[in-house]
């Protein structure tokens, strides 16, 4: 097996640049879905149900994309065809979703339209997102992988910041942030339009700049053995049965972390509106102002994540770094209901960024190390996405009940999220760092 050649900085940059646009789309979805459905007329106790679709699509799409792209070879590449199709579909849906309340539909019909658009949006985002992780695995040597993933992490957080601040920015330049009841404000609609344009331009750039290896080149650099050939038709159940125990132990940590972050995405707009602006009325100007400010807070979280990611490299013990980051994130969540100044809310979201930085990097570090020599990397990474999606689905199903148990105050759901992250930190102790155990 030949050693993969070193790539210069711009080669690594081009490999992941489209991720910037994909992450803008994901950030717009994360920060605005609850706001959109609340504006359309959804009951706060039902908001979590709308969040079942994104992880459900993820758990279906990512393993399929991983498995199919493992076996795809065509003139356009191996991973890139899925990337381009996913991005093109996302662009169409991003132009439709925020207009769910603008077509003169009844409230129930607008909800159904919004749900269908959300389903297709998350399907397409997942289809576009997964190939970037695989391209690095396919084409970057072990020595440069840390640098490649660092670039990808930077582009991920930069895209998040852009997507999160768009509604605030458009309001600042004069685009209306209020609309008639049941209609999404123009500031949100135009954010989705611009995000869609940036997404397709970034993906076109990556498609134009990256040439994937053909099958002979790929095999010469990555190697195949008889065992891999015999297992080409292995099903997902077989792969899961043979997965290393680290795969599952990290999955337990993931369960609590992603359930906690689902509640952040679900309830932060209502929590900030209630805690800082003293309103729970989605049709009020203050609620929409709070919605814009949530984008700023999420951007602060992304900035905190970038800074903390640099700090994580200074830890000699990966497990300690992982657990500490989750504890800091949990403390940040728990502080939100007790801070009534919009600017002081930066503090808890910076702490939440510490937890987010660890969640982006640490699980894949443990799992990819444990998977060395297993083959079917694309399929395994797609299946590992289930440890992200399943907890969100369960959390979404339980969200309305938990909201009632904490007094129907969305701000109290932030405390629930904080408790989940601390439990996740405790579960880090069960992870073994050595591979194939």
C-alpha cells in the first residue's frame, strides 16, 4: 500500500470548503425552526415533535450515503455526486421552508407544508454533509488528518456564525423583522435565500477544485484485502455486531449530549424571550427580537467552540478534556434561566461552546482510532451518526412531557439540558482509548 501524498494547505482547504455553505444551512435550520413553527402557530408543548424529523432523516440518510458512496465509482467521483445532489436539493427547500406561512394556507396546512419542507431540508443537508467527512478519510494521510479536520472544524464554526447572525444582520440593515400573524418575517426569509446562494456557490467551488482518485488510485493508497472483499455485502446489522466496544461506549456519552443540545435548539428562543424580554407571545415584536438575539448567542457559542478547540489540544489526557468540556457546557445551560441581561447571556453560551467543541471532535477521535483495520469506514461513520440521531428522536418525543414537568417554562428546559451534559461527562469514564477493545 502506497503512502498517501502530503497535500498543501489549499488542497486541504478546497477539500472541505463546501462545508462552510452546508453549515450555514444547518445553522439557519437549528436557530430558526422552533421560531418558524411558533410563528406559524405551534403550541410550545408540541415544538419538540417538529424536531423528530431532522434526526430521523439523519439516521436514515447518512448510513445510506456512507454505504452507497463506499461502492460508487463514476466520472464525477465517489463522494462528490452525493454532495452535489444533496446541496442542490437543499437550495430548493431553503427557498420554500420560510415561506410556509406566506401562501395563504390554513394554519394546519402551513404546518404540514413546513414539516414536509423540513424533512426534505434535513435529508438534503445530511446527504451533502456526510461526503466531506469521507473525503478527508479517503484522501488525507494520517500525518495530515488532524490539520484537515481542524480546517473542517474552522469552516464548520465559521459557517455556523454566518448562519446564526443573518436574521440579526438583515434586521439591522432595515429588513422587516415583524410580519402579520402566522407569517415568517422577511429577515428570516432573506436569511434562508442568501444562505442557499452561498451553499451552492461553496459546493460548486469544491466540486471544481477537488478530483477524487479513481478505483486503482484509491486502492493503491488505501489498500483492500481479502477480508474486505468477503465482507463487501455485509449488512448494517453485521457491521454493528462487529463494531468495537468503544463505538458503543462513546454512543452512551453521545446519547445524553445530543439530547441536551436538542433541547437547546428546541427551546432557546422561548427561553430567551421569557427570561430576557419577558414575553411568551410568538406574534409579538419582542419575541421576534429575541429570536434574532438567539442567533447572536448561537454565534457566540460557535466562537467559544473555536477558542476551546484550541485549548483542547493542550490536554494530555483526552478523556479528561472530554469530560471537563461537557461539565462546562452543562454549567452554561444551567445558568441561562438566571441571567436576565441579553449581553450577560454571552457567558453561558461561551461555556456551552466548550461542550460543543468536544462533541464535534472527541467522539470521532475515539471511534476512528478504534475502527482502524475494520474497513467499511463510510458505512461505519454513517451508522455512528445513529448515536447523534437516536437521542434527539427520543428527546423530541419526551420534550412536551418534560416541559410540563418543569412548569411549562421553556427556560427550565435549559437546566434539563445541563443535567444531561453532566451525566454524559460521567459516562466518559467508561470509554477505553485503546483501539479494537
